[in-house]
C-alpha cells in the first residue's frame, strides 16, 4: 500500500488540480450568476415573483439555482477533456478573487444607487 509520502509530488499536484480547476470555474460562474440574479430580480419584479412562486421565497430560489449552477458547471468542467494543471489553477485563482471583488462592489453600488437615487 502506497503512503501519501511515497507518492510523487507531481502526481499529488495533478490530482489536486483535477478537482481545483473545475471548482474555481464553477465558483466564478456561480458568483457571476448570483450577482446578475440579485440585480435583475430587484430591477424586474417579475423575476423576483417567479423565484418566490417557484421556491417559496426569492432567497431560497437564488440559493437552489446557485447550487445547481455550481454543480452543473463543476460537472461539465470536471468531465471536460482539457488538461487540468496547477498552472491553470494558478491562473484561475486571481480570476476568482477579482470576480468576487467586482461582484461585491457591483451589488454594493447597485443597492446604494437603488436606495438613494432611484
């Protein structure tokens, strides 16, 4: 039986990258979805109503759809034949960070605008 310490580091890194790259891509897609659905649900009451009617509350709807987006995106990216390397993960992490920052700022600015200028 092989122990963790006897496995070559390149193999460990490759195994981690195989799951980390799809997780990062799925997180990016989910962050973008949450930002868009939050803003559009406030701009268009019909969307919020649809979420409420379908899921009992619009927050529940956003949560269920976010989980679905994450799982579907993860599954597609995981099964995709493109190579998943540590270098790809290193490129995706800054994108994930910036997606989080930009989305947070966008939602913050939107609600400030909505509260004071609309």
